[in-house]
C-alpha cells in the first residue's frame, strides 16, 4: 500500500505530511506573537496572508477567526485580509482595497 501512495516525484504521502507538519511547527514558532495556528485544514494560506499583511501595513491582528475582519488599524478601522494560492502564494497587491 505504501508504494501506491507515492507520487511521480517519489515522495510518499507519509513523508509529505511529515514535511507539512514540520513547516506548520516552524510557522507557529516563528510567528507565535500573532496568535495564529497555521493549521492544515484550509486556513493555512489565509493565516500566512495575515502575517504578511502585518509585516507590510501598520495593523494589529484581531483574535483568530474574528467575524468579518482580521485586523485593526491604529485609529480603529477594521481590516479584512485575503490571500490565495494559485501557482504561487499571492497577496492581491495590485487590486487590494485601502483596508
């Protein structure tokens, strides 16, 4: 069965998941001050996007999974952050809203 779980590139599902979990642990450790969990259940790219936004804008992240917004500006305006992954991790810099 293990052989049937090997991709063409020669990595097994077990090895791939182990690598992903290592990356998640490193993200959690490196960015623990932001209170994000970097889980593999569909929120990973969004949480990476939130940390990238904090590094580029003067915003403070809200508690994880706050409804409607992800961060707040110094003057109290709510900010919604969106990131997506297509061929590469992208943040919509070209058409990003002001907030």
